C-alpha cells in the first residue's frame, strides 16, 4: 500500500548530499514503499532543504527495527552527553557561530 | 511493417496550459493507432514507468507519461521529486485531470492517431486513472490496484486524497481493474464495493483479482513482483486495449 501519510518537522542541522554538505531545514518521516531497499515498506526519512531544490536531500530507508533502534540510540547518546551540549539554544542564547540573537 | 519505436522526453501542455515534461514513445510505422496515457505511481516518473511507456509503443500504441512532479521538481531525480511533492501534500486532483487531458491532446495530435485514448495507472496512479476516466471523455481506463477510490483514507492523509466513488456516474469508458487478493489498499472488499456500484450504474467494467498477489505485483524491480499475475495482467491489458482503442 501507499500510506501517503507524512510526518514533517522543521529542523536545524547539516547533512551531506550529492552536492556536498548542505544546511537542512526540514525532515519528513513516513512509512511507505522504499526506492532502493528490497522490502515492500520501510521507514523513510528525508532530510531536506527545499530552498535549495529537490536534490538538496539526504534520504534513508530503514526497517522498522532499525528505525526504532536509531531512535533509541539517539536518546541514549543525548542522555550520555552533558545536558544541552548539542542544543541550538543554551542559556537563552544561540550557540551557533555567526548566529546572533536570544530567545 | 517495422517494429521500430521512437522514445524520448517531450514537452506537452498540461493543466492550465503549463508546459510540462513527459516521456513519449510511439511506433515508427504509420497509423492508425490508439493512444495510451500512462500515469506514474507515487514514487515518481521513474525508469520502470518509462519502460511501460516503451512497452505500449512496442505493442502498437502511442504512449505518453506526463511528469506529474515537473512543476515542483523540474529535472530532479524521480525519488527526489517524489519526496518534494510528498512533503508538499501530493498532486491535486484537478491538476492531475488537466495533465491527463493535455497528454491525451498530445497523443491525438500525432500523425497516425485514431482519436482513441486509454489511460492506465498503478498504485496512486490507479486512483488517478479512475479519476481521469470520470472527468474526461476517454475510451478505456485501467486501474491497477488504486486505493482510496471507495474507502476513506486513514487519518492524517493529505487533504487531496479523498474517496471518489461519487464520481462513478460520470465514468466515460469501460474500466479494467487489476487487483491483488492479498492487497490491503485496496482490499478485495473495497474493489467489490466499486464493482457493485458500477453494476448498479450500468457502467461497463472488468475486474480481476489475483490470488497470491498483493500490492504492486506488476513492479518488476520490487519484491512485490508476482510474475504469474503480472504476465496475465499484461495480457489482459493488451486484450482490453485491442478491443477499446481500435479505430
């Protein structure tokens, strides 16, 4: 089946696409047919920068088990690091070089 | 008579007279011949769909597949284009109808066209084929496992994806339906409802549901491929078009 359902979030990060490293602004997560993996359905995650066009995309197709293990690993990695170490905002200030302003 | 074909990317006028990319193939021998509009599936305007276009040409038809994602993602890889359009909520139904209409006009403009137009689509394209056949004056339509023609989609679907059974009174041509008995979307119960409604309306249709086949059984590059169902399905498609698209 095609699920058509797409979970979309705004993100802040970078990824390596065909053209090299790009800034990422959006991510979509959906369970549907993969393009490459030889399985009928997979958990598909696209990291996107629509402002740079359709090819500004880092894509993965994962089994359900792999996707859940990835989510767990993300939580474990963050829990093992000092709180807020990878946060975009610390102490009300952006921690990114060249990005000013406060929240 | 030659078996040579010409296959190439062309530009056609789609919905709202937009210039859109399309993949066309036709026999090099003189007509008359019918035309087939191939509607690509949700994963996009890909190699497998282009191969289907060439297959119709090899079998004597002029065929064209409009790139439904050409506006959002011109020149992009099919998978990148599909991801872009998916994130944007999909293809609006009215635009799909306009693009199929433009593709039909393109086919009828070719030398040797006999004026007969069939449409075929797989997966999301199956629903689109039914939509087009209920919205345009066509001569044949093939729905290969299109879901959400009858049933409401699950919550969270794009607003553009809605059941279209209510359009059935407008079905303009015979509908060939090819489905898998193990498919959940559409499940056999859903296609049975469509068949019953077409019976009630006196609309000609031929439905075949293959045991041992699920969704996407025609897809030769996917693990869902079921050769027995696909080979028989192709035979049914060509038999159907030989009856409906002859001059």
